[in-house]
């Protein structure tokens, strides 16, 4: 029997005729639905109403909104990023490509929207779907389609949009939403809790090893719209799931706000592997436009022997502000953070992690690679906290920064708090420049300067890329290459 | 009509940060020939090899270099390499995260691409590489590791010869490839160079010591002192240098230059 040829798993990179370095910058015309600009209690109720949400959730949103409003538009000030004041009343908090609810069948989805995902390399039609990857496709504020749902249901895995989960699995949502990132957590998390519109939900039942990679593809389309999605993943006892997210947005002259919340919960002996390829529009060379990526991601390794692993490749966004963290609550639990953050031109990134050790024999690993080019600024900010009860906790941290050119910056800001004497802590940090000697060596073997530069930077990132699922590691490499275009010469 | 030489260097003058290193160097190399350039420390031997390969940091203040009749100094380092100029480095750098195998395959492919050929098949290349690695006594596991990372001095030099053999250039510039090698490693390296030698190839071997010439017999020996060639001769010149040292020639130069 001849197996049908599997479609390639191209996720982020894509050929395009667009006259720019950013190859995902097209705009899709949709005839959908949008709530008026601005935020107030009515808007929060209207968003909840779009989805007929239960009363407890509406109340939760309103509490979040009131908390956020009490912060008086004061964003956190400690990060090493700089941006003009955001007018929170000048943002659309809800935009959907659909007039009403999401259609049951793909046949009823605007072909323009489907075409957009096909262009992005994520075809949603059944016969063209990516093999081995289940995709939840989020377009502006709503989930457009979720593939492979049937196959996943057969093994008991719930993988659906957040709005569907609220409707069909309210007990799970109510139990876990906000349990890792409370609505009071921080400014952007509070805002998200008030106005989040959709996102992805996943539940893996006890003992199940999720048979395919799960993926959410986030696409921001409409002008002036913020994207506020929530992701909630629960790995029940002894289960395993690998999840990936990819993100792109059109090129716009004005900046767009993306304030997401991701919560992961791993129970006893469960493992969650969460990978991100973030390629939001970074703005132009002078720093105009681009996405403000202000995201709260946290996992709770709640059970004994549980494990949560974050791998992120951050190449996009004008500003990145995110710290995927792990609360190591269960004894023997493991937290990992592998990160590549590349900034070019005028991009700014302040990113890192928090590892909070609570349980005994907990172990965390942090490998962060920062690359700065152009006039960009890159900051690693990480906290390792060993609580008094965390006997025999271990942490290994390694932060490496690579500078390309003379006008960029790299900063490392580690916070280490140890309240138990049995802890083992290791911290290594390096800063280096792409060396002339390395470039010359490669060029002497016939490799062009641009390719040589890329090979050196790719080599620098190897330790992180190898943590990604294979196809996505290839994608990440590719993304790095595209993001570095124009660095040489 | 005389054939165009592979390499023709005329009155080459080179400075590094305002200091004159080469002060009028002339050299003509035809295919099939092996030239050894000898000289004391600081005479400009390595500068010469580096300038031919296009290493940044050197300023050519005079003279010209023709390679296959083209102006070599106008070409970028990678263009020179693809045109067949290979430099075996005196101090090969480490390239963390770049595996020797992929690095060399890329180097082979850029040459093929320039000739309009298809990329080499991965399996074909791996086989070739394994065979060539064995010839310079490098463990096949080493080519799966990052280039030169954690290699001993001798392993790095053998890795240079491995690259020479895989990339198969026309002109090999060997910059003190013999330095720091024990006798066994020296033999392996010399064997590699001798295998490369042929009627279509040329070698310019830069060395401080006569020792390597016991294993690689050059057609010509040139003595470089204070940035130019002061004496050229056949292989027998090496023995004379071994016996008398470089000072003997330095004195000749000084008395000659005042004349």
C-alpha cells in the first residue's frame, strides 16, 4: 500500500512576493463582527455575551476588570523596555471574522480566512491538513477551526477553542482557569482576564500520551485590534502532551497589543512540553509599528514527578515582555526553560523565566540565548527562588548573549533567592560578539558572509533548537535566517 | 607563449595598523609546483598567506596579485575560496554548534552551486568524508562534533588537511601547518599534502622550520626577510638555512640594500 504523501509541516516560513523582510505581513479582508473601541464593564459583558458565558465567568471577568481599572493605566515599569503611552480606550477588544457564532462546518467559513491560513502554511481543509499535528487556528479574537478533533476525542484528549471548552467543559474550565495566573497577577494578566475572547483549551486524561503534536496558530489581522487569548492546558496524572504555538500579524504602521495568558497544570507524573515560535510583526527598521507582546505564561508542576518544559524562539514583536515560568510544587518536579530571543533593528525584548521551587528534590534548568543586532536591546531577566521547604532543590542557569554589530545591547538581570541551605545553584553567563575570525574562517571555505553569520548564530542557538520538535527546529532555524536579513552590509 | 601562472604576485606591499609588513614581495607560482616560503619570526610569512586569502585587517599599499589572470585582491574572501584558493590556518578557530560534517557539506555545495551543479547527496558526502577523515587519522565521530571544538592542536591541523582534501582547491596556502605537531602528526599531515599534490595543483607552504621539508619536498624555496623575498633556490637551500640560520641572509640583505 502506498501511503498518501503527507503535506509538509511548514509552519512559519513562507515564500511571498511582499516587498519586505517580513513575509507574513498581508491583510485579509473580512466581513465580520467587531465591538466598538474602548474598554468598560459593558464591553466586558458584551464579550462574555458573544459566547453565552456562565454567570461565574462573567463575574470573574468583571472582578478582573475592576481590579485592572484600579491600577489606573499604570503598566509595570521595571522592564527594560520603552514605549509611548498606550491608549487603552483606542483599542478594539473584540474582532471576529464571523457575523455570528463560529460556523459548524468549514464550508461556511469565509474563504478569505481559510486562504489566509493556507498562505501561512496551515491549511485547515481536511484533505490538506498537516499530518501529525492538530491545529487550533485563532484569527483575531476567535478560533476559526480546530483540526483532528475527532481522532483526539477517541483517546479522550480534549483539544478545542476556549469558547467551546467554556460551553462543553465548564467544570474543568472553572476548576483551573486562574488557578496558576490569578486575575490580580499583573496589569496585562488582569486586562486579559477581563476581555479575553478565545484561545485554546486542552485536557489530557490520566495515562494518555497525546498521539499528535497540538498546535495553536495565532493570527492578528484587523487594524487597531488587540489580541487577548487564553490558553489552558491540563495534563492529568501520568499523561504527556507536546504543544506548539506560532504567531504572525500583518504589517501596520501603528502598534498592536497582544496580551495573552497561558496556564499549564501538570498533575502527578505528567509532562507538558510547550514550544513557541513567536514571529509577530516586529515593526519597520525605524521602529514604527509592530506588536507589543505582553504575555503572562506560567505552569504549575503541581503533582509529584511532574514536568513542565518551555521552549521559546522569539524573533518577532516590536516589544517582547514575557517570562514563561514554572511553579515546582510537587516533590521531584522538574521545570525547564529554553529560550532564543533575537532582536534586530529597533526591537526590544525583556524576557526570561521564574522558577519557584516549593517541593522537595525539585530541579530546574534555564538555558537562555539572546542575540542582539541593529540598534536593538535584549534583556534576560530571570528569577530562581528556593522556598524554605524545598529540600535538595537544584537549579542550573546559563545565559549567553551574542552581539552583532556595535549599536545593540545585551543585558542580564538574574534574581536568585535561596531560603534553604541544601540548594544547589549553578549560574553561568557569557557575552560575546560574532568574531571576525570565525566569520573569516567560514568565508575562507567559500561560504558567503551572510550565510556565515547565520551559521554562527544558528550554532549559538543549537542547545535550544534541539529541544524543539524536529520540524519546528527546522522552522526556527529558517525564522532566524529571515530575521537576520539585512544584518550584514 | 608562456602559460599564465596560477599566481603572480608583483611588488606586494602590505601594512597592518600603519606598520609595514610586506615591503615589495614578488612570487610566481605555476600549477604543478610546490613553493616553500621560509623566514624568521615576524618576517611577514603569515601576513602573506592571510592577505592572499583576504583576511580583514591588512591594508595593501602597493603592488598587485593575479590569480588565474584575475585581480585576486578585488575578490571577497569567499569568492577567492570558491575560485580555488584554500588557506590551512595556523590557528584554526572553534565554531561552537556548527558540526564539521554540515559545515563542510555547505562548503562543498556552495562550490557546486556556483558551477550550476546539484547539491551533493548527503549519503554520498558522508561516505566521502568518512574516507577522507580516516586518511588523516581523524575519528569519524569527530566530524559529527562542532568544528574544532575541544580538538587538540594536532587534531585541528589534521582537520585543516581533511578540509583541503574534501574541498580540493587549486592553490593551497599552508600557514605553519607543521608547527606544534609531533612527528607522527607531522607525517600524517605531510602525507595529506603529498596526496593533494599534482599537475593541476599548486602549494605555497609557509614555515619557520626546515623539518617539514623532509616530508614535503618543495620545487622552490624562498627566504622572506623583512617583508620581501631575499633569496630563492631549490630544495638544497633548506639545508643551507638549517646549517647557517637566517642571520647569514639578513646580513647579506643589509649590505646589499645599502649598495
